[in-house]
DNA sequence: ATAGGGTTAG
C-alpha cells in the first residue's frame, strides 16, 4: 500500500484500481453525485482486498461516517497507520468514546499499539474525549516514548487540570535524560498555571523559566508569550512586563497577552496605554479580536465611556463586530460604563448568541439593580435553547442579591443541581451568602456555609463578613474574620472591614487592636480612589490628593454644599469613621472621601444637564451615598456612581439601589 | 519522514 503513496497523493487517496480511477478522473462530476465506490455501501464484499478496505475506511472517516467505517474495520485484518490515524481523529472529532475504545482495542490486538505515532494520536483523542485516565494508560503502556508521546501527555494532563502531575512528570523526564523540545515548554508553562499550591509560582514557574533560558529559547516567540501569560495568571505583572520587555520578537499575540495581563490584574490604565503604544509603534501588526476584547475590558473597568465608544468605532472599521467574544465584551463595556440601554442595543443586534453573550446581558442588568429583568433574560436564554453555564448562575444570583430578591435567588440556586446538573462552586455559595446576608438573614447565611459540601474559600467568608458590616453583627464578624485571617493573612481589606464593624459598634479598643495587627503585618489598606471621565480624559481622586490643581476649589465647594445640605436634612454619617474623634473632625475626614471630590469635580467641569459618571474602586460608603442623594436633588443633576459591586443612579434625591447595597 | 504549541468574552 505504501508503495503507491507518493507525497502528492497523500491528501487524495491513491487510485488503486480502474473503477476508482474513473472516479478520480471525473472528480468534478463526482462531487454532486458521488460514484458508488466513494459512498461505498455496506455491501462491501469479502472479496475486496486489504488495500481497498483501507481506502474505504479512510474515505468514510473523512466524510464523518464513523459507524460505517467501524463496520468495515471489523472485517479488516490489517489496517495501515494512516487508516488508524483517521479513525482515531474521527472518534475524537465526533466525541465518540465508545468507538474510540473499539479502535484502540483493534489496534492493540493488531500489535500496532506500540507505534509511538499512534500512541500520540490516542492520547490526544482521549484528551479530547475527557478520558484522561485512558490517556495516561496509553502513555504507561507505550515502551518507545518519543518526545511526541511525552508532549501529548503533558498537553492532555494540563487541559484536564492536572498541572502538578505535569511538573512531576517533566522533572522525571529530565532525570531520565530525555531531551525536551520547544513544544514541551508551552505545555509545561501552562501546567504551572494549572498546578496548585502557594509555591507553584515561585518554585515551578521560575524553575521552568530558568530551563528555558538555559536551553536558549529566549528568542522563541511562542514560548516567551506563554511565559508572559504564565506570569500574568500568577498575578505577577512585573515579571510579565520584564519578559515582555526583553522579547526580541513580538507579534500580535505577545502584545495581546501583555494587554490582557494588565486588564486582568486591575491595571486598566496600563492596558489602554500599551494598546496605544502598540498602535503607534508597530506598523506591521494589527490588533485582532482577542486584543480588542482585553482593550474593551479595560474601558469597562475604568467606566471610560468615551474611550469605549472610540474603540467600538475602531472595532466596526476593522470589521471585528461580528465576532461573538467581541460583541459580548461590548455589551459588558457599555453596561459597566453605565449605558445599559446601549448594552441592550448591541445585544439586540447580534444575529447569533451564545451563553456568554447572554451572561453578559444578565450581569449587566444585575449590576444596575434590575433583578427581575435579569431573571427574565435568564429564562429567555433557556427558551432560546441555550443551557446555562456555571457563570450564568453567578450572574443571575448576583442580580438577585443586588435587588434583594431572596426567594427567587433561593429557587435559582435549587434549580441549579436539580434541573441543570450544575454543582455549585465556591463562587455560587458566595453569592448565596451575600444574598441572604444582605437581606439580614445572617443565620441562614451561616447555615449555608456550615452545610457546604466543598471547602468554603475566602470568597464565601468574605461575603459573610461584608454582610456583618451592613448589619453590625460583631459576633459573627469575629468568626468570619478569624477564618479569613487564616486563609488570606495578607488581604488588608478583611482587617479594615472588621475594624469598620468595631468602629460602628464604638468598640474603640478593638479597633486599635485590629489596626495594630495590620501594622504588625505591614499591610496597607487599599486606598479609596474614584475617577471621572471628562472630555475623554480620565481624572482620578484619592482622599489625600493634593495634586489636583483644583483641589482647593473642590474642598471649598464641598464644604459649602455640605453646610447648605445639612439644613435640608443631610446628616453626616460619622459612625463609620475609625477614630475616636470629635464629630467635627470626623465630618472633615468624611468630606475628604474621593468620590465626593469626584462628584464635586463633575459639578464644576461638566455641562449642566449632563449625567455625572463616577467610578470607585471600593464599596460606596454610607455618608457619600447619603450626601450624593442630597446633591442630586438640590443641584438637579443625575449622578451615576459605579462602585466595586454595582451601580448607584442618583436622581431627585433617591438612589436606584433603594438604599439596599 | 509523519504529528503539535502562544493571546479571547461572563
């Protein structure tokens, strides 16, 4: 059979006998009405030769007729390597595990299972079919393990989330003295990300990085880009930046990886800046849809509506507006910039939708406080034939939580397992704790945690602590924070929350104790920041901001506003100030909050009638919330504030959150 | 001899 195969005929099976020769000669006419040989019928007689049967199987595989191919296989005593390969690929492609096992069996009986080429293909097949055990078995049973076989198993294990195993295997491979190749590293680096344990980053990642440099791969674009991505996923923006900066060759993927690194690690300014640099510095590289997704994400994070609109324009000009991930990120961008109606419009214009597009829409309504609409969209998604993903539930449960729809949320949570066979993750439990906790059903929230079937992570305890803050439950807060201090000792936010709760309860001694703990561990509270986009420029504010040239003017106006509004009924919420000071001092501290400065800046610098849009990196404090309501009423301005969790839309002295947040 | 790799939305 191989004798017939010359390089040119690899793609087209070789003409083997006259009947097929006819077919090959008249291929054009053969297409619409295939000849009887090509369709080859179940009636393949026993008299057909081995070569013929191989050919038939190959044709059937290429046409996706797996079942018939297998039927012929069962009559075929001696399939070629190529035939097996096509069968394996076909099984993988069609998600046919049972058939794949049949092929594997056949191949073992034939003694072909020691062929490292086929072993590689089998491992890939099992990987695609989510049968990692079988992939491992193929590896174990293959005696002649070429680097292809090793790499295939690395890839399979990484995709299945067994990162640690890959690292161990890789080390074993090195010990045994098998040389790795450039492909090995892209898989092993990804495995570092998928591996568990605190030490994964410092030990494994750096270890592999060192090997890569020692082997002289520092000029290899694929490997270096993966390295950038690895550091990005570890949250080490600095390391990613260094690798990126030292790359001798960069392509669109490398740039996109670095932009995504900034966007995903809370540095949206830097993401936009790098995108600008890419556009200016590289003339042969065009950003692609993947790049734009990260850029849009950054716009959304900054609530930079004007920037976002510009990018949207660019997306349209480049014709990237029909790509699903791009549209979904446009929906999210508009919603996060406060333009819920625009988000809905973009969504409406899609001709094709997937779960992610729906999830974008659902969470958009969620952060704007429209819980019912979110649920409605969730149901519409199901009616349209798309099954919810775990993220769909995160989105809809979050929406219920923001809107105080406790019963709906509980029903949703129950339906997860019952109707959709989706088992709740830590994320979902955190949503439920939040939902119940906000609604002042703290006992129920605590019960949920007790009854969890998986280990409650910091997200879950954090939700509980946040709810304790809202409802001033010192006792439960102490329990939650004790767990949190164990689980994430370096997260300053948890200490601050606990101190807030003690302060509200006027337990000054305890406040000082927590603050000392913070100092002893050399942790710093994340400073509150707010920002506002005015005429496509973004201005940021911090409570100790002396850089803004208008700062004096802002302070003066704020003081005047607060005095006037006190006469209208504004009462400064001094209870949230951590220090045991007199009330005048406390008021002064409150007036320094960054969102008040941003609102005032907006009042001065935007045109009347324009909505003022503010973004804040933390949760909105009660005092700012209260004062902003008054400001919206007495200055007749609409003010939109997005905090970490959701939107607050202030109009005529009321907020869209109905004081529930 | 052949084969395979990096960035993506919620």
